[in-house]
């Protein structure tokens, strides 16, 4: 008669892997660092860029000309709409295709 060696059939705990970068960025759990980054570069930085305009929409100090003065109104309107859309998303954390279209259009503009 053959004897079968006794084996341990218990499942050993596998080491957990941390989620990758993209999974952490687009996961349901948000960290305060993500919120600070989004607010800093999505709300504050565009306002600072508009205020410190280096000759794009306002006249340059050296040449006295502006490059895109004709489009200033539309650009400011687009920046304001995107800041409002991003603020809405940061507060509610509810994504929608309409909100994504606004932010995508602002990024492409």
C-alpha cells in the first residue's frame, strides 16, 4: 500500500502589490495631494498666467504688440468656463461626458 504524503492545502497570503500610477490617479479614492495638485495647476496657475500675461493678449513691453489680442475675450471666457467645470468636478466628484467635453475642449484650445 502506498502512502500519500500529507500536504498543507491552506492558501498562503500573497504579498499585496501596490496599484500602478494610473490606477491610483483615476481610482475612486482621492488623496489630499491629488486635490491640492488639481487646484494648484487647474485653477490657480491659469489665473496667474492670465495676470502675468507676457505679451500674448496684452501689449509686450519690448515691441508694444500683442500676439493674440483679437482672441483675448474668447480665451478668457474659455479659461473661466474650464475653471468653473474643474471646480465643479473637484467639489462633487461626479464625472459626465458633458464635463469631460468641456475640459477636453479647453485643453485642446
